[in-house]
């Protein structure tokens, strides 16, 4: 229908109509291309903003990484120090089993030794607030009664606590029974903190 109308026009009007048609087509193409460019530009800007945000977060995390590594190392060292203060279950049992032999080596007479079963760790049982709080921690104690020279008793107790692991001596009583001239009796409780994770084979 448009073609029929163009044929009926004279040459001058036909040329004008053709030019107008070309201009309209060019404008349509221009706006289509421009619109696509604008959409692509907006998408690129949004992606760039997203990348900037991710980069900023990564840069901040990288800046914080040395401090986090330092904190991690400090905590790791603290845990290792606390673990060194604990006995393994095997070490605790060996100490309890050797107490009588140690007493005899200090010229003391063992009277009794009552070893308790290990039980869940209680903060109030030891005075060191730096022990690690984990499900592996337990305490085990033994009630000791010995007799002998006063200074031998003191040396024996010092020997018990002179070790890398934490050893607590509680309820210490030294008495001189009636009729005894120089050999007092001593009773006390020895308390150990046990980290059962040290018994796990790696």
C-alpha cells in the first residue's frame, strides 16, 4: 500500500519520501543501538560496583589476616601451655601407683592411700584459672596418710608438686600423736587435672 502511494508521487516527492524513510529507519536503528549500549553500560557499572565491594571486603580481610593469625597463634600456645599442666590418664595413674614407693624413698611409712575415680572437672577444685575447659578435662584425687620425720614429709610433698603438670595439695594436716617423740603423721589430698585427649593416639 505504501509502495503504491510512492509510485503515484512525482520524482521530487518520491525522493523526499525515500529520504524521510531512510532517516526514520536510521533513527530507529540509532535508538535501538543506543538503548542496548545504555543497558550494557548500566549492567557493566552494576557489575563494577559489585566487584569494588567484594574487593574492598577482601582487602579489609587481608589487612586483618596478620592480626587474626597472631590471635590464633596466641590461643594455640595458651592451649598447649594448659595441656602441659594436665596429666594424661596414664600419667595420673602412674603417679598414684608410685606414691607409696616415693614415700618409702623419703624414709616415710605409708599408712593408707585411697584413690578416687576420675570425675568431671570442677573450676573450684584448682586455683589456676587458665586450664582449658573442654569435655576431656577431669579431676582425680587420692587421700594419703603417711608417718615419718617432719622434714621428710615436707620434702616428700615438695617432690609431689615439683613437676611440669599441675598438682594441688589440699587438706594437709601434720600431727604428732600422743606418745610419739619425733615422727608425726601427715594426711593430705592430692588432686590432679587430667586431659583425656592426651591419651588419644594420633
